[in-house]
C-alpha cells in the first residue's frame, strides 16, 4: 500500500512520462483547430478544443458534433493523445469534435472531474448556436475513464432535460467490481 503522498508522487511521475510518448502517436489529420476555454460556476477555467473537418460547409449554421471525453485514468492527460484521435475523427466523419476536459484526481477527488465534464456539456449545449452545435445530430463519446464519465453524464443531463441520444464508448472503464476488496 502507498501513502497518499507516495501515490501523488507516482501520479506526477506518470504524468511526466506520458508527455514523452508524443512521438509514438502518429500524425494528426489536417483540420481546423479552435482552442478556447469554459468558465465553470466556481470560476475554474477549463480548456476545450474544437476540431472541424475541412469538408464542413462554412456557410452552414450548425454542424453535427461529437463531444469527446479523453481517457485520463482520472489522473493523467496528455493533450496530444486526443489531438491525434479527434483530428482524425473530425476529418473522417465530416463533423466537428469538441474535447471535454475536466479536473484531475488526486488534486481534485471524485466526483469533481465528473461534475466538471457534466457542467461543460451543459454550458456547450446552452451556447449551441454560437458554437455551431446541432443538438439533434450530436454524440457523446468517451475513451476508457472518459467512457465512464460519458455514461454518467448522459444520465445526469437526461435529468436536466438535455437529451444525449447517442453514446460512443471506446473501452469504457465501467466495471469496478474487482476493485472493491
């Protein structure tokens, strides 16, 4: 067993090591990339990135949108990983892809990350017209821990009458039954 302090140090080392893996990911697709931020209710600022396929008609008022929550293991994010994945998703699908970020544990213990991602989704839906989001043609996607968040966000937003019609889950980390010993 590790102490909390030892665990935090191991996570910090892992974060540094993950950032060195950039060269193994391949090349991103050539798409329009828009970096912006979202201010949460508690004034915390989270970055979001929007990838738009070059094939999108610029005069159209809204685009089909895939909201993507990257896999972080709840603790570590290398921004280059979702950049490669989401740029190709946008390019091949002909839609826009928006990365939903959240605060990471252990600095921000569960459920903070989930609540952040849910609030970001609510904010994006509220500003759908300005962000060119077609609410009727949207998908919430998540990879690994992001898949866990996507499932829970869909349930939470449904209570707020924000329907998530489609989920696209890539190896969702959803079965914690073996971890409950």
